[in-house]
């Protein structure tokens, strides 16, 4: 029996999405209207979830890549009010907010959504986002960020479930801290990362994990899925895995490849160099400085380019490798989401039961 593959949207809440190139598309204006329309389309098509990223500074250049970004919790609260079935995940950079503040924010959106809301925890590697706000203490955070995120989530989950929380840790101190109302259900937690520290953190704290790096084969992704499942089982838990995927689909392979080549030819080298500069600050990302232009233009995020049938077959292969779901991003959400719904989803064996 073919495993069902959940589908979701990595929403266009930032200008430019996951392709650093000039022109529209891939550049887009980050607006509520666009995010509302594509989320409603995804819900009507039976997609299971939508997630918005958290971003506090972009990479400039002619494209102004990521310079504009909607605030994730505000956006997802608004989307909760206009949707009825689709699950919604807001992202939080744990460096930017106290868990006691986030506990109440999340409980509020959970109420608005009637049980469809979850939180994506971002440990926060990008120094230049947080240093501009005075929220970066020292570069040791590059090495201990998952320790910080673990303590953050420990406090957050206690605030969601306990009458009062007193806590004294390395990073947070709470004294008889109360947070009401409580969420009416266990909010699902999403995390990402593939370092050893990240995988241990995910196995202990997450319900869903994002896996995948550029050039990973479906088989390699399957190995990571199995590793996370094993680590989670040792903790007495179950963690399902998603991957992020940039999709360029067309009637034929040649048409899709021509679209990809157009973005590569129009890449924004100024924004790319800034992306590489700040990525290189992280000792865990030093290899980013050696990436080839195609990989960098797509921000080292996996992508699939090809005919509708090729894309559908690739997604079915991911399902066969044990992926629970795929979070999709596109060069032009306004046209690409309806196109994907009409021409790719009907061809997916892993979606026929849905």
C-alpha cells in the first residue's frame, strides 16, 4: 500500500521566496492577500498544512531579497480566521522573545484556529538578523543554540500545561509564572536541523522535523528519516519528518528547465554575496562559501524541475522513503499553486486516497 504524503505550503511571506534572482517572478510582494489566496486554494485542494517563516532582515541587492517579510504569528492568526480545515504553523526565532510571551501568543492563535495551529521553532543561526537588534551576546551561540532552544521549549510546554511555573535555568528564570488561557489541545511543534545536536533536540522536543539539504537523494532523506525515528523511539516518542521542496513544473521537462535557467541567468549576485557572507559567519555553515551558483541561487534548498509527471513521481518516491509530508515553495505562488493543484496532484499515487 502506498503511503499517504501530506502536502503543505511554505508561504510567500517574504519577498523573493527561495530563489535569489531579479525580476517578478521569482520576486513577489509579501502581502496578506497573496498568502490568504494561496492558503485558501491549498485548503480547497485538500492540502494538509501551511507554514510561514520568520525573517528579520534580508540580503538587499537589486531584488531586495527577503528585505520585506510579514510577521509570522500575526499572519497565521489572520489566516486562522478565514480558513476552516488546513493546519497552520507560525515560526518563532527563539532569540527574539521570552517563552512566557510566546505561550500566550500561541494559545491565542490556537483558540482562533479551533485546534489547527502549531509552532515552528527556529533556533536562529543568522547573527546579522539578531545583532541589529542587540539580541546576539556572543558567537558561542552558534554552537549551543539547540541547548538554548531546548530550554526555551521546556519552559514553553510547561506554561501550556501547568498552573504555575517556577524555573531556574541557564537562559531563563521564571518565578510563579502563570499563563492563561491554556491551549485546549497539545500544540504540535516543528523543528529543523540535521547536525547531531539538532537531531537529538528534534527527537526530544519536536512532533515534526524538517530534513534535507541540497542534492540529497530520496534515499538519503529516507536514511535521515529512519535515524530521527530511531532517536525519537529511544525517547519514547514519535517524530514524523517533512522536507522543504522548491517546485518548478511545466508540461514538459524542457519548459521547466528553461524556467530554471532563466532564474539562474538573472540571479542577483549582490544579494547572493550577502547571503554567503552572513552564512559564512556560522561555523556550521562554512562550506556555504564553496557552493556553486545554481545551489546558491536556490539558497541551498532542494528543488525539483520537470514535467508534471516527473514532479509527481518524485513526490511519490519521497513518500516511499518514509517522508510524512512535503512543504512546497514555488517561484510564483499566484500562478504556480493552482497549476500544481490542477496538474501535479492528480498524478500522485501517494495522494489518491485523499
